[in-house]
């Protein structure tokens, strides 16, 4: 009979840090921290595709151009206090601004609970570095989602630096990344190669892009953080959820993207044209948001996904 491995010994943590890091104030701080980065995400989402600096000038009203003071630029609270309108010209702000801030705040707090509070209570030590890395990854996925919905682009300026941080952390601090780096890199290169091959096939035989290389780079970033199983889940679940969401939307006459592809990228023959006679199969939708959603699912629910794959598919990841 094989010996049963004993669980690792609890890591000693000073009671002061246990009390401080698990206190309601620490959780509130994680919420506020996420909201602040959500506010910055709004800046990146708007400015980056337009070639504008994300640092200067400071935030200003998109209608009257008046710079926003500190009081009018507090994440979440300012929107609620001003009832979603500019203090000066009274024009409404888009509700998406507060949605992105709220989503980033929720991501930050939930990851803090999962990476810091729960391990702390289970005697696994302080996971602040893991929380910081996971939040960076989730924040990048949030930005990618809305940029792709707006302008059909996966921004290299977000994806590549985030992937680079993951590679560096995995090389020097593998316990923080939480998975072996080499298999993750192999999976990332493999996923990139598959998407590149699909794109080449469509360009060679149909004269249009079937997939953009931005999606391939996004998959590489996802593989660095989630490993081989994570990138497989992302591709499969992302494709399935893309169909389940986009088909009903298109059948109801609505679009997933906020702009038409030609409106952003012009009449590029390699992008192809929608075929109205082909129904929903002739329509185009951005794939990045569904890849990001599936990656977040794996980040949060990896143990359950692995257990489900083993039980129903007979796959032990």
C-alpha cells in the first residue's frame, strides 16, 4: 500500500499579521485598491487605442473638457454623489465607468480573500505576493475585454508586459506564480502557434483573417499565469460561451461589439466582410472577451474545474 502523504506543517505567522490581514479594514482596503485601479483601467481603455498618454493630462469631462478635481474623481463615490453627471456641464457620464470600477473592486477584494485571508486561516502563510500577481492578471483581462469590445484590438501594451511580469515571477519566485513555468511557456507557445496556424490557413485559402494575432498573444499571457490546463480550458470554454452568448444576441438584432469592425479598421480586404445571407454564421464578434471570461473562471474555480474534468471527461490535469 502506498504511503499517504501527510499535509504540510502550518506556517507560523505572527498573530499581529493574522489579525491585521484578516480584519475588515484590510478587506475594505483591498476593495478601495481595486476601485482605484478600476478608475485607471477606464483611462487605459479609452486612451490606449487612441494613442494617447495614460498618464497625462489628468482626467477631464469628455463633454466640456473641464479637468476633474480630486473630489469629483473618487472611484465609485463621485459617480454616485454626482448622480453620473459632470458637475460643470451636467452632461451624463457613461455608466460603464462605474461598472469597470466596481468590477475591478470586486476582483481585488475576492482575490484578496482567496489568496490572503483563506490561506492565512488555513496556516499556509501570507499570500500578499500571490494576490498582487493574480490581481494584475485579472486587471489586464478586464482592460482587454473592454478594449476589444470597443475597437476590436487586444492591446500589446497590456498583454505583453503582463506576460513578462508572470515569466519573471515564475522564474525567480515560482511559489508565487503557483505553477511550473516551463510547461506554462510550452503551452503558451503552443496556443500561439495553433492560433497563428488558423490565421495563416484562412489567409492562404480564403483571403481573410480567421483569428487575430492579438488573441494568440492573449492566450500566451493566459498560459503563463494558468498553465497548460488553464489555457485548454480558456480555449474550449471561451469558444463555447462565445457561441452561447453571441448567437442569441445576433439573432435578436443586437451586436456584441460597441463599434463595427470597418468603422475602426477601415475597409481592409484581409478582415473580410459580413455575409448577410449566411445568418449568424456570417457575422463577426470579438473573441477576446470570451477568452478573458474563461480565464477568470479558471483563476477562481480551478479546483472545481479539475474535479469536473476528471469526473466527467476522465481527464486528470
